[in-house]
C-alpha cells in the first residue's frame, strides 16, 4: 500500500426513490477534485459510517453496486468495479490503489446491479485518494 497524499470524502445519494436495476447514478461535482490524479478509492458502508455528511443514511451493503471512473479524455479507466472490493473492512484492511490517472469525476458513476438492495435517500460514501499536478512537481523536486 502506498502512503496517502490527499483524500476527500464524497457522497453519492441514490435519490428520492429506490434505484432500479442497471440504473447509473452520477457523481456530483466537487471543485476540490477537479484536475487531480486518482490514486485509489475507499468505499464505506454503514458498518463504518452510519450517517453521510449531509445526514443521509449510508448504504448497508456494497455487494450490489459497481463504480465506473472516467478519465479527463472520457475513457472508462475503471469500468464496473465492484464497490464491495473497495471497502478495506471487507478486504483484510487493504485499500485499492490504482496507477494514477487524471480523473473526470462528473462523468463517473455508480451502477445499481440488483433492485431492492438500496432504498430512497441512502448514500454511498467514497474516499477519493489523489494528488495534484503541484503535488507531483513538489515530490519530483524532492527526489532530485
């Protein structure tokens, strides 16, 4: 596991009605996560956090959802990755890190794989692990 340089907790709410099977739920825009390089993702369910930052109930399981993460060129770099696999509590404490790439959060989404698992107004929580171009330049200068 690599050291975490920066992280930001985001919330993806399923909406005011229960999501349907195959439904894609887009990530919202977070200005802090524009022009970043994604390094890893940590997902949490209600076993770790019971309420989201907006006060919504957190999903009770991640087994019936996947995530797709797009890069700044609108390519699916991470396609339908099981959300369950992103929860360190379910993976012997390990988080998933990726070869860094420039992420496009607003084109990324959660896909619901099974109707009935999630209810209205529940939220997915994802901790985005990242660095900026400025961070990369600073780290590069330290290595010289």
